[in-house]
C-alpha cells in the first residue's frame, strides 16, 4: 500500500510542491511552488531553460469546510532565447490548476459552472 502525501490530496496530477498551509481568521491559505519541467514558449514552442524571475499568484479555490481557501502559487518567468521569437519572457502555466490571467482555480471554475447548470440560470 502506497503512502499518500498532502501534495497528492490537494493537487492530484498537478506539478506543484506544497510549501505551507496557513490559517487566518478569514481564510485558509495554501502556499505552493510550481515544480514542473521547463515549459515551451507560447510564441515559438521552443523549450525554455533560463529562468528570468519568479513571482506569486493568488488563486481563489473552492471553500474547505466552510472556510475561504486561497492558493498562493509561486511560478517562474522564463526567457525565450530564440532570436526570431517576438516574446522575450513568458510565465509558466500550471496545467490542471490555473489558466492565464485567471484569479481562480480551474476547480472553482468547474464547480461554479456545475452550480449554474444545476440552477438553469436562476438566481442562487
């Protein structure tokens, strides 16, 4: 029987490493770091290797036991070294957790869509 880590429970099949879980008066905060392989440039599809910098994104997630849940995700910005590519830098996207410019997780997006379908457009 295999051992299940908290990473597997919170982020199944997602390339992130759980760093910490914090509890505040209003929310639970999960701190994680993207740890997948270097991504491909969205402009030219060449794999990037040089890291430019990193920063933290905040993603709203489905509530947990009635408490607001927030994911603070550290992602890396990479250089595109191909001289013909118009992009100079780009940010890695963590598949299964978030999308570009989205401030909520894919899990929350899916859950909200299911609620909307169930209600048939009526107010909640």
